[in-house]
């Protein structure tokens, strides 16, 4: 395929100027070939930004990102109750990745051209029925790590960004998009036991542990 060169170490993808194909056009063809040969888990019709050397290069179908080992950005919200308990969400059993496992209250990938704060607001509305006023007191998004992990569908390279928010007593999160089967409150002790038992996704575990550490530091070494 024009624009694609395979070596023992890597697959090199670039523009094909002689065929007047931009990098984005080549990437679209690569995604289509992967789909046509059964190498993708579905087709989402959702575009994500492709980054390289710290800059945005083009956009690509979401389902092709991990098979190609490309960087994604995930935004999460750790929701807390005024009495110091944590809101947790259980992933639907129909999810392609980590079905039935526990997760942060809100979590999802930033889509193409979407500021990260807007990505979080969108995910909050879809996954927990929260509007902008419900999360007005949240902390700024912060990157806690870049995850590298082999998956059945490819290789995950993902920046995890997380924000913390204490939700008013009058706010009860409710899933809207069918991707969550249960939302519950857990004490810090219960959440820690779930971490020890391996009940969270790897991403959620990292986000929750970071939030617990932030709260402990803010309370002078005490968790509540």
C-alpha cells in the first residue's frame, strides 16, 4: 500500500506525495484494510486525533487506534459525596473491554477537535447524567500517567487525565447511554478493598488511587 512501509521493527506510515495522498488519506486506507480483514473490533464512526512528536497529525477511526498502537487521551471524573464516600460505576457486561468491572464515575476518550474539558462534560452527561452546574466545583484535569499495555486488539498507549468533584447531596448520578450497569457509593475502606481484590479496570484503579492520595495529602495524612 502506498504510504506504508513495514520493517522488522515497526510499521512506518506517511504521506504518499506521488499519489497525492495526504497522511490522513493514507491512514483512512489503513483503517479500511484493517476492517476489511477482520482486524478491528467493530467500527465506531468516531474520529480521534492522531498525535506524533507532541503535535496533532491527522484524525482516524477510533477502532483503529489501538491496533496501530496510537496515543489516545482519556478523561475521568472521580465523584465524591459530601460525607467522603466515592461514586463508582460498574461497566456494562456488553462492553468490549473490561465488561462488568468497576470504574470511575465517569471515563471516556476525547474525540477529534474536542477540548479536554468539553470531553469530560460530554462524558459526564452521557455516563452519569451530570450537567455543567453539577460539576462546577471540580478540580482541573491533571495527567496522572501514560499507560502502555498490550490488549487483545492491539496496544494501548493512553494519557489518563482525571478531575475530582464533590457532588451536592441532591445529585444522584444516573447512566444515560447504557454503558454502565450500576452506580453506587463506596466508603474509602470499601474502595480500597475493591482495589486490593482487582475489581477495577487498570485505568480506574490508577485514577482512584491518585484521588485517594490527593485527599489524604489535603487532610494532613488522613483519608476522610
